C-alpha cells in the first residue's frame, strides 16, 4: 500500500511546536516527525498531517503565522520502495 502524507518543514523547533498546536486547536490531526533526509533543510522536525488537510493547514498557517516555514511538502512511498519521494505542495 502506498504511504502518502503532507508535512510542513520549519527552520525552528519552536515554530514546529507552535504550528502543531495551532493545527490541533483547529481540529487537524497532526504528528511531529523527523524531517525526511531528502529535504535536508530546517531544524530536523516537521509537522505531519493528512494530504486532505493540506488546504486547511495552509489557512491555519496564514492565520497564526508562526514564521520560519520552509515549505509544505508531499511525501509518497510506493510498496517495495525503501526511499520515498518528496515534492513541494503548491
């Protein structure tokens, strides 16, 4: 089964925590994860969320503006692959 999720990468761990908290208050299920090595930027942590929540998450980001966002990304890994693909979300 394909593994697919969205994430927001930040330059600061404090901003990761703020954004995660803002999303949870808005009713979005999140998880703080280690940023995938393919991105190789930021503080090493990202906020993971479902792809279907991406638009809402971007609205929450603009509303709370925690700052230091690098970018929103889509992570995809097909069955049998050891490494996933990372693409920017627009």
